[in-house]
C-alpha cells in the first residue's frame, strides 16, 4: 500500500548549516509514527521541510503517492499535509471560533461539530480570544484547526511540551481518537512515556540522519538504543 | 450656528479621511508595508470621476467605476512590483512608493493637464437641506451618510466575517495562514487593491466638494499618515476616531485661526507620538 507520507533522502539547510542530511521515513495509513532524537537533531526541521516552510535542497516528499516536493507551504497544506507547529500558531487576536472557522475547508470530513465533540473545552471557550487560552487549550485548538483542514497526514511538533500531566493525558486520549478516525500521525515528542503509549513505530534522528527505525515492540525490548540515542550521557 | 456647520463639515471631512486612512492602516497591519503611493490612489479616484463625469457619465456610475478601476490598477501594481519589496527595510518601501506616486501624479498631469477642474454635485443632490435656520448642502450630508454606512459595513466585514478573520489572521502570522492552506500572496494582493480602492472612493467622493488638481494626492497622503499615526497603525477603530478628530479639529480651526488649522493637526500628531507612541488605539 502507498504510504500516507514518504520522505526520501531529504536534505535541507539553515543558511550554510546542513541540517537534514538525507532523511528517509514513511508514515503508513492509520499509523502513529514518532520521530525521536536529541535537541538539535533536526526533528522540527524535518516537519518544516516536509510541509514546505523550508525548501529542501535535495530529496522527495510524497503525500499519498503524490510528489509535492518544492511546492510552497500553502499548496502542500491544501494537498493534505497539516503541521501543528511547536509554537502552536494560534491567532491571538482571533476568537477560538474564528480560529476554527478560517481553517474550515469544503471536502474535509471534519466539521466544527465533530471538533467540539473531541475537544469539549474549545466549545466552552469559543468566544474567548486565542491569546486568552491556557497552553493546553491552545494545543487543542491548533490540533482542531489542523483537522478542519482535512489532513491526509497530521504532523504534531511536541504537542504536550510544558503541559500539566492531567492535560497531557487528555491530549494523548484525543490523539488516539484522531488516529482511530483514520488520520495517520507523525509525532515529534520528547516525552518518551507519551511516545510509547501512542506510537506504532519509532524513528530516531541523529545529526540530520535516521539512525534507527523500530516497531513499538522492538523498541521497548531494546533499552540500549534508548540510552545510546536519547540518553544524556556521552 | 457657525460652529455647528464647522463641526458638520469636519465630520464629513473626517469620514473621508477615515476612508483614506483605513486602507493605509490595514495594509500596514497586514504587510508591514509603508505605502507612500496611497495618496496617488486617492488622486486617481478623483480624476477618474472627473474624467467620467465630463464624458457624460452620471456621478452615480462614475464613482463606483473609479473606485473599481483604482482597486484593479493597485492590485496589478502590487502583484507585479510591490510584493517583491515587502521583506526589504522600510526605506525601500518609501523609495519605491514615492517613485510610484510621482509617476502616477505626472501621468495625471499628462492626461488631464496641470490645472485641475471641478466636478458638479451629482443629480438629485445639488440643492441644500433647510430646517429652520439650518441650511446645509445636500451632497455633504450625503457623503456623511454614505461613509457612515461604509464604515459600518467595513467593520462588519473585518470583524464579523470569515473573510475578515482571514485578513486579521494574515496580519498576525502569514506562515500560520500558509499552514492552513492559504496563499498569502493572493490575500495580500486583494487587501492591497481593496485598501487602494477605498482611497480611490475617498477621492471620488471628495471631487465634487473640493474639485480636482494634480497635487491633491500629496496633501491626502500627509493627512492619511497623520490619521494613521494618531489612531494607531493597523487599527480600524483608531482610523475612524482619528479621522473624525482630525477632520473636526481642522474644520473648527479654520474658523478660529485659519492659518493654524494645518499646524494644529501636526501638533496633535507630535503630541500623540510623544505621549502614546502606538497611537490612541494602536495595538502592541
């Protein structure tokens, strides 16, 4: 089966720094895949390059078999690759409802009613300004917006970073609901507990290259790899 | 009584200033773009109205046509030229748009001559309104009414519709709009054309009041900047409040101290810059 998202030998740069040095990864239909790695390994850069916010110098980005390499971000987003950025990208001056309304799209299987069922907090706060939300609510709003866009693949950049444990649980449950609705997810996350609860497969990125690809089971059975690639000791 | 007239004149003038400034302000808010050619669009709106009415078109047709033509010309200029310089420092914006303003102004002189002309008040509004002692030109009352309706419509468009939310979202973060699948380049062009169209409309409405002459654009530009600075960059309500304030002050001052009418406006602007650098209603 064609993967929902396939990155092949992706290279990209910040100025002269060669950040991605040939990233290969796939997200299958209905899968949650995590991208792990230390700070500065290039995780966020991988997501930004895939969606076209950073132009790749080399390599291919295929969305459900369609080559979208080199297209501007708005095209790739319309084609169905949705990024929920690390800073959440909420429009502070727009109300929650406006934030959602501008993301609505004809042909998306998600309507605002479905969103409120998954994220009841957003309905309670729909008249509030985006800037008045808590961090967790902002994260929910950002994910909700991405869903309204009708994604073929959803990419989440550290969705639970800095959130209270009880909110983390809520968001983890919501991510699971979204996967169960059939949306494949590529997740970048530092919180290993969250990753192992959610993911079907893991990739580990080091210095701009994928150094390990493992199923959730293999990964759990290999604590050495976790230490080697993610531990802080040298 | 004389003050009542001056205040009414001031409100009429102020509403035109608002139309003029709101486009400049919204474009600045959306694009961080300093547009010194904004007055030239006002000039063009006035002259197109002048041209169309002298060709025998009714003012009621000439006004919307002039507005539309100005909006289209501005959108084309934005799409071909201006969008390339948004990312450059503001000095480049000023250089390019001042140049553009001069080109438009000279083209107006080539096309219609340096002397200017007058536009008669439109059919049906050439008389005066009389209520007892109160006598006032119909056309001036009409401009106040029309611009008030437009101000309400614009507010609704910006604050109450999805389209307005898209524009406001774009002014907050273009890259987040792109992540939602919006082509910000196209939004920019549309908003720029729309803002210029409003300036053109202000010119069209002003033409029967003050006539047309090739340097009216420069004057309009400086007033528009005063209004935007006083009201706050990017603020809709700010443009409305400051437009009215400037219009009324200028108009009342022409009775009290004619030579100082202009001066007062700039003193007001200087005070606002010194005391509230973001303007009366500007956002952080």
